[in-house]
C-alpha cells in the first residue's frame, strides 16, 4: 500500500457513565438495542478497510471521549442518553466514515466503552472503533474484550498501551500479535502515531523505529491530536525513510468546550497554531458558540 493521508476529526464529548462493575468483566451496562443479524454483508459494511478501498475521497471520523478524571466528572446513567443526543447532533452536521470511542485506560472502562460503541454502531449504522488499552489487562481479559467486540459485530479496534503502565504488556505490538493470533484478519487494527513525540520516548530515533514496528503490523496509524489539516511533513519523511507504507490518518482535533480543548492539547503534548488560539479565545466563556465554531472547523 502507498502512504495515504486522510483526515480524522476527534470531537471530545467528555461524558462519563456510572460504571456498574469497578473491578473488570462485562459489568452491568445494558445494551438496550437489538443486535442485527451479523451476516458477512453486514460485517463488511462495518469494516473500515473495505470501505476505504471503495472510495478515493478524503474520509472523516468523529470520536467521543468517556473520561472519569476531574475534568470529566462521573455522571449518572443519564449520561448515556446525553451521549446519544450528542451523536444525533453530530451525525446531522457531519457524515463520518466511523466513530471512535475513547475511554479511561482501565479494564472496567474498556468493557463498558465497547458496549457504548456497539450501541452507537447499531443505532446510527456507522462503523465504530473502540479504543482498547492494556491498562490492568491480562491476556485473558484482553481476549475477553476482543470477544465482546466480535459478539457485537464491531470490526475496527484502536490498540494502545494507554496512560496507565501495564505489568502484562510492554509494547502495543504484543496486543497486535495476540489479536492476529486469535482472530486472524477479522479485525481492522489501528495503532497510534506521534508526530511530536510520546511522553515516554527517550530519543526521536528510538520513537520512530518503534513507529515502524507498529505501523508494519497494523492497517492504519492514527496520529496524536493535531490542530492542523495535515500530518507534519518531517514525520512523514522519517517514516518513509523507514519504508512505512501503512495508511496514516491525521487526527484533526476539536473539543466541545474551551476547557476541554486546553486539556486535550496539554495532555496529548501537541502544538496549537497561534491563529487557532486567537480564534477560539473569543468563545472561551460561551460553550455553545465554541461548539458551533468547532463544527465549522471540522468542515473547513
């Protein structure tokens, strides 16, 4: 495959569910929607690899972020309905190729986010991509998460080590290898890319060599959040020098409030153009207008 670039929009919703099982396993979150018959035709229609093969147009995606830290305080089960109200609005404004579901990198949150992803996929008939992290997971638990994805007809997964150190996995390549060992090419696999370096990187060369190792095993590389329309050219050149041919998707980042915008840009260690800082500062005390401008940013 040639090195392609497509735009991914990342919209941080910042809602949390009241998780029913804080110690792992499938929990008690009810998937109150009928699962369609998982025919091969249906599964193919949800597989990003197959969809992208059939289009030459730039492709877009949105993501929701289910967090439980101080900025995204835990909420009641009413947050579930808020998520779907939010998705109603988003899907009426933009037509994403898929919807990513990000979460706090722990076992229990990952299980519940898979169920949120399943409900979104079946409700809106748009492929979803839950983020699966290794934080706290054993091989058995990781396989249970993959099995849940398969049970619900989810074909696309984003594999990450996550922000919480794992005692069971040292590299995301282990997650990729296990997924392929257990499920062959059933899942479309994405891994992360860091044009501006990962916080755990020691040297840039070491980081890029690791990118090469990950990219060669995956279907897609999704960058850390960007506030620019294209992947930085120096990052692409370095990967080309290493013969990386995997599709690279710029993660064009947006947020639903000014506060969350600052949180994402800081924690993800990305750069924000001065022009964008000035643009959004006028809406920092008006969440509604800020969100409207972010939708405009997506369309641009």
